C-alpha cells in the first residue's frame, strides 16, 4: 500500500474517532464526516504543488515567503471549512447542532492551517532534494565533460599533426629566416607552457584566454604566412573578468582548419570582446572559402555542441552560444554572464 494512501486512511480514522467519541454523533454520520474530510483535504493536497511552482523560496526574501504562505494557509483553511459546512448543509446528513459549535469551527480552522503548512513543508522538502539531485547530476556530467575536454586538450598538446607541421616549418625557416624561426620557437614554447599550466576545470581571466589564443594564431600565421591574417579587439581591461579555461581554443582551431587549410586565398580571423548589460560578448569570425559555402564543415558540429554543452553546465540557461554563416563568413558568438574573482 502506498504511503499516501496509508496517510489518508489514518486521517480518516482520526476524524472518525474524533467525531464519534468527542462530539458523540452517530456512527454512520461519523463515517461520512471522516470520508468527507479526507476527500476535501485530499483534493487540497493535490492542488498545493501547483502553488509551489509560483512561490519559490529565496533566502533574501524569507519574510515575504513566510507572510505569503501564512496568508495562503488562512485562505485555504477558510476555503476547506466553508466547503465542509456547505456540503453537510447540502446533504443534511450530520447533526448540525453539534457540528456547528464554535469550538469545533475553531478546531477545524486551526487544523486547516496546520494541514496547509505541513503539506507545503513536505512539498518544498521534495523540491529541494529534487533540485539537489539535478545539481548533483549536472555536476557529475560537468566533471565528465571537463575530463573529456582535458583529455582532448592533452591530446592536442602532443598532437603529432600540429607538432610535426610546426617542426617542419621550423626546419625550413631556420635555413632561410632564422629570426622568424626563433620567434616561432618562443611562441611554441609559450603556448605549450600555458596549455600545460592551465587547469581546464577552472575559470581564468579573459586576458589570459585571449593571450593564449593569440600565441596559437601567431604560430599558425608564421606557418601560413600571407595566407592567414588575424585581428583581436579586446575591449575588456579588467583582469577580474573570468571565462572557462580553453573555451575559445576549439573554436579558433576550427576557424584555422576549415578556413585557412581549405582556402586558396588569404583568410582573416577576427576575435572581439565587449561588455553589454552585464554580459561578456565574445565573437570569433573567419572567412569561409567559396568552395565551402554550400558544404557542411566536417567536425564543426561536434566541436560546437561540446563547447555549448560545457557553457550550459557552467553558466546554466543564462549563457548562449550561437553560430551563423553568411556573406562568406562563419561567426560564433558567446554571450556569458559576467563572472568576477
């Protein structure tokens, strides 16, 4: 037997005993009284979870929360009492001279208030644990996603494709442009140092994220020479503005892979940041080769979805990430709530 059914059977039994041995009404009337009370309070209990959806608990507004529920308890108690007396008057089944005694009315009114408060307490406890369970599930999923992102980052750091291409470029540059080769070695060193030192599970200042992206683009610009141009417009000088570590890296990598690699003409990558109404706006925009304008970019779907999922798990529904392709350009726009140290 379900706990709820057991509870209502127990309540019905209490009402029966109270009506029969305290007010001394006939057995049949006491039985009807107990069933009527269970039906009224059962219907009320079924409707109360609806109110909890619109009266959310906010620790900052505790007094307002208590006042609202006390008023609601009085209204519900009066409503249940009126429904009860209206029903017995309608069917004329109970000794009204006994049931309309003032002390019985006061007792019923007080019981209605206690019933409302007990039900709402139970409902909010259930909502609290349900919310806690969702948070724990989201945190577990975030840990899994961040672990996968960390593994992908480590795999990228030792990616033979990226490393061998860079080393091959260095070999050629050492013979012909030793100064450029030295600059590329420094950038590679700084980039790998920042990647290895950064904890992908933490938030870092936007300036550090932009700086590491700049190192990556400088390395690729040395490799591709006049085929790759980039510009970074960072309007945020506050070092306390934080973003998830390595959040821009997969987007910029895709811009190079699907823009520069597949293009026969120079490609420009543009990164910009700004603040707008308490949100951090980051845009990554790159030219798309003409031959790719009508072709789906392989690998972009997974990269975008993983990054978008990570943003959702960190920021919730307040953050967005949109991608669009138009006029020969592909752009990803982040809108992130401002987080500070």
